[in-house]
């Protein structure tokens, strides 16, 4: 029987399998960092959604007050409040950088 020549790298694809070489599993540190970055991204998404809801609620309240005033209903509602200041939500990169300088030494015993 003729022998199958091995391609460079020593990987021989089998029938029905992907011809790309197997991936190395990422290091535990890389997985931990990706998980941590994902948690920060989720927190930022929550902050962005909270700000969006706050603006939408203000628009709704202001419209209700305008209608109530136009219909001259009693008792009158409080006047429309001034525009809200936009909350400053840091970028994802800034949020990640803010955690890089923290000391997580209190968790060192968990790695042993």
C-alpha cells in the first residue's frame, strides 16, 4: 500500500473532518480575561439602556404634562422640568483600564 504523505506541520486530515489543524485551547488567563471583559461590557450595556429609558420616560412625562395643560384639567400638574444632563458613560476600553490597576491579591488563595 502506498503511504500517505504528511503535509507540513504533521497534521493529516481525516475523511469528514475539517482540513484545518486543531486549535489550541486558550489559556486560563485568556478565558478569565474574556469573561471579565464580557462582564464589563454587560455592565456598560446596562448603563446605556438605563440612560435611554431615562430619556424616554422624561419625554413621556413631558408629553403627558403638555396634554394635561392643553386640556386645562384640574389640579394642574407640575411644570415641565428642564432637560436632563446626559450621563457620561465611559467607553468599554476605559472601563477595562480602570480595573487593570486594582489589586486582586485577596483572591490569590483561590488559585492555589
